[in-house]
C-alpha cells in the first residue's frame, strides 16, 4: 500500500504471467544449457530479482521485477 496502486491485483497478474513464460521456456533451455546449469541459473535469478523487487522505487518497477522473478521461477524444480 506504500505506492497507493491503482490496480493492486496487477502484482499477482505480473507474477503469474512471468511464471507462465518461465514454465513454457524451461524445456527448450534445459536442452540447450543442461538441467543442472539451468536449475542453478533459475535459483540465482529468483534470488537476485527478489532482492531487487524488494527495493523497488515505484509500482511499475515492482511489477516488472516481480514478473522477472516469475520468469526465473517458472520452471524451477529439481530434476532427478
């Protein structure tokens, strides 16, 4: 509520849009990069963009960084 958003549910929509994009692209990237490397990159990306999102200066930046967090977290699961 700090930013007094006009559309407060936009944050959830940005997260889910990022998760869908990430989930759809992980399969192809795993074939190119390898599963373990992609898993490590996704963990790193979620950590970095979560920290950046936590320090966002405005509502627009927060939505963008939450979407980027979702993209990196979309296919984040450990393959065996």
